């Protein structure tokens, strides 16, 4: 596996591969790999000739009081995992090589970023879209794989790619979970033992709410009230940031459930802000 830090080197290598007729698959990450990242790599590996994984804790997608400085990292472990999952090139740039001091260009999909995570993290998706666009411009992959745990991010990237005619196929990879249902996340590392024991309630509540909707509950308000009450008893140490039922493509809250919806939650438990979601197909 080749490890590259300079954006121009990534660009050069990918250009060579394309000239040789090889297809490129991209998996953008912020590192501290777990099975969820590995699933993204394995999926991409099957869909391309050359697999490029990027490892960059992108500062522009973190707000002022968020965990940029504390974000967990394990560069050597990540290199081993990426290599053992068939990565051809790991791109791990310095912040200064990705953003000039006078960086002034931003990519934004405001309509899809208004709700869910965008509400409490106002700069987040502009940072994500900007860095992902830069990575697409550098690697010019034919396919790129993103996890469905960050459903809103995936929907925004799909829309950005469509609206800007970026020639890349976006592939969504299902959430990977612990045996007790907790969605894998690098931020699970922040949980204490007690918090970790309670955290699966996040998923359990979503499943119960989905069942209620499938049984015929059409009022989003009633379904959300049910989940709020459930979390109050099952996750008393958690603070709900949001708990919403939205259209899965436009990420706009729905009032009456008459078709497929996405139920999505963000709950702060101790030092961790955990997100999860469930697609409810009625
Ligand atoms: O999902 C992530 O890890 C990040 O938001 C991404 C897509 C790598 C952009 O920094």
C-alpha cells in the first residue's frame, strides 16, 4: 500500500491509473478505523481496480466547541487495517496542504442541511461538501462509498454530485452494528463503561418506533413523542439533540407518514454525541 501526503501526488497517481484504463474507488474517512470503515473499503474494493482511502480529520466540518482536537486517532493501526482490506493508496494529508491560509471557496447544499445535524452543527455540511469535492477533484474516482449511518451526509453528497454534474457514482453502505445493536462509530470510544452499556437503547427505541409506524401510526408527532418518552426511561443520562422523522431524500420533516421515511436521532451521552437512523418503509 502506498501512503501519500501531498495532494499533487494523489492527483498524479490517479491520473496515471486512469490513463492505464483502471477504475478508481474512493473511501473518504477521518480515520480510527472500525468494522464500519472496513465495510466501506470492502464494498469499494469489489467495485474498482484501485482503491484509494483518504484519512483526514477535516477541520472545516467541526464547530468551535466540537471535538476536533480530541478526535481519536491511530495512524499505524489504520495503515495496517487499510492495507489488509485491499487499499492501494492511503492519502493522509496535512491540514496546510488541503487548505491554504486564504482558502475562500466553499461548497454548500443549504436546503438539505437545514435539519437534523445541520441544525446544531451549522458549519458541518459546508465543511464536508467542500472537502469531499476537493477529494473528488484530486482522485477523480468512478465510485465513492459513504456510510448510511451519516444518512444526511450521504443525501447531501448525492445531491451535490447530481447538481454539480460530478462524474462519480455514490454508493451507500448499510450501518455496521455491535451485536447489541449500537452503531459503530469512532466516537463510541468516548463512552464510559456505564454509558456504553446504556447506548444500545438508542437503536432499540428507533426499532420500537418503526414498528409502531409499520402498525399504522401516521402521525410523526405521536411517533416522536413515543420515542422521546422511551429515551427518557431507557437513556436517562442522554440529552436528545434531535429526534426527527424526515423525507429520506430531501431531509425535510414530515407530519403525516404515508410513504418511506427516515427516523433519525442524535443523543449526547457524556462526551459522545451519537447518531443513528432507521429507514421505515411503509
Ligand atoms: O464521514 C466522514 O468521516 C467525514 O464526514 C468525511 C466524509 C470523511 C468528510 O470529512
